C-alpha cells in the first residue's frame, strides 16, 4: 500500500520530532486528520502538553487539551511511525557559524528508531546540502539502513510565523521536495492533508533548502535598509515613520520598517547562507552588510537613550530605565536571540539599572539564557527613561498619561533661560518642559501627542 494511503487510513502514523514553536502546531494540525506521535527530548515540555498547557501560546491551552497527538519523550515510540517530520531549531554559534548540533542529534535519535519503508522530511532551516550531505549519512549510520533503498528523504521548509494568528500552517503555500519523484508525490499529498493553501513542488531538495534560507535573508536586508534610513533620518532631524508613510503611497514601494531583528529565523538564517557561500569561495557583501547593521541596532538604541537622558539633564550612572518587552517579536513568548538583550547590556555598561517588563516572555528561558527576572508593571516607578522595545498588544492599552506616572518628579526648565540660549544658539533646542524620556522603538505611540504631553520622545 502507498504510504500516503496508509497514513490517511490510519494504518501508519506520522511523527513530529521537536515540539517547539514550529513542530507543535504541525503535530496538532496533522492530528485532526491522521494519527500523530509528537516527540521531544524535553520531558518538562512534554508534561506541559500532556496537562493541556501550551507554553508556546501558538495554538492555546484549549487546543492542546483536545488534541489527540500522542505526546512523548520516549524515542522508542518513533518506531511506530513511517513518516517523520523533523522540526528542531538550527541556531548559530557565538562565531555566527551554523550550529547543526540539534539537527544532528535529532538524526541520531531518529536513526536509532528508523524502520524500513519510512520517509523523513526535514523542516529545519539549513543551508543547501545539509539534508543530503549531513543528515542522510547520520540516519544511515545509526539505522544500518540505506537511503534510497530502505528509506527516503524530503525537505519542506517551515513558514510558520510565531505569534502571528493570521498566517498559519493551513493558509501558507507549503514548499515541498523529495529525493525522487515518488517521494515528492507522497510528501506533497501528505502535506495537502492539512495545508489548505496548497503545496509547491520544488525541483530538488537543495532548491527547497535555498528557497527557505533566502526568504528570511531578503527580509533581513530590507529591514537593514530601513534601519540605516532611520539612522540617517534621525541625524537629519526627520521622522522616519513619517517618511515611510509618505513613500508608502507609491504602489510598488516595499513596506518594511526599522526595528530590532532577532529571533531564530531572520536574525540567524542569513548566516547559514553566507557560511555555505564562503565554503564555495565567495564572501557575501550585501547579506553580511545587512546583518552588521541589524546586529548593531541594539547598541544604537541604547546610545540614543543615553543621549536623550543627557539632554534631560539625567545622571547616567545609577539612572533607572524600564524596558517594556524583551521577546524577539510582539505577541510571542520566545526570547531566543532577542536583540533587546543588546540594549540592556549596553545600558548596563553605562551604569544604568534596567528593569524589564514582559508578561508574555517565557520566564524560565529568560532566566536560564539571560539571568533576567521580569518585573510587574506596577513596580515601574521613579524611572529616568522608559523604552518600549516590543509592541505587545497588552502594552497598546497603555495611555501616555499611564506612562507619565512611571517617572519620577519632572523638572521644568526656566523659559527665560530657554529663550536666552535659543537666541544665541545656531542649533535647534529640544524643549518639552520636563525630563520624561520616552523611547518608542517601533512607534507604538503617536509622536505629536507624546511631545505635546511633555515627553522627550524618540523612535526608530
């Protein structure tokens, strides 16, 4: 019997290896149609899923409670499945070279439990060649089976956008590939069970791998341009957001915006592509230039905060600054590779005491990776500056007057002194009547209203 038909009739099972922000929604979606084994080496995470708790907040506790996914950390259960989806993270090392340990480890685990007639599909973002040149040899070694004879492989890059409730697995076209036409056909049909938007058959595994890694590299480059534009506009005293709104009226203007670019996709994937390029003897120019700009934006935000505080006559060493949002993007608990940490570290270099507020951030990950304990919003008082780094929906309910109460006693500047200085100065003076520094990185508040409310306001 064809494997697709066996899966559809529930005579064979699908396994999903790696139940994070990508793997868990995949497992839950497939479980609506077929039998699914959800495997992860993290027993604590498995226990949460079994108890109906969704730590990723991707599908919600209610969905987890009602799903029929068989959650397990017992690798032997993988032997019960014939179609395996590998969705483990692919981070970079400190030297920004690919860290393939998670995917290699997953291959060893799966290889130990791989049975004849299986198909293994990788979803992890990698540079072209990883599936066939690195993963297949590990599977063969650990299983004693021969790829192409005893089992087949395919690649289908993940396109899930964490925290995005609009663009989900079901309504995003799925790129699929296989080592041969028969495998490609089965992989395509299996994914069509859950992907309403349909599938796109790439002509080879390497093409599919390359397609994924350039998707995020393209976004990275475009955001880097916006960040560079922001730096230039700030130096010229022009509001970047106003410039983009004006330019955005043209039909073919690409609507990207400046910001901190972190996470496990856009902030990582370009390094996979440039690493492979360098192995082939080519040193990237545009991609690495964009990465350099984006990697330095945390430092730039921190320095801009310090400059605004100096304008407000603040003592920098010992100053108190609150940062709202520490995850790598809005409405998502994931703190992996968040660039907000760069802002925090840079401010601490100046002797600033930083308090972090983020009700969505995974507190365990935040402590384990960065040794940060977030504060409750009510604890934010007597601040010298407030930075809104991540525009969670929960923060959007705040009004400017709410933010104002987070500061200490405001100091008003004598108007006669202002007029005297203005008359003798060749440069324009920022005068807002008090010393409340508001750094609104993503432009969550209205700039004019903020300035009229008396804030020393800045945004990218």
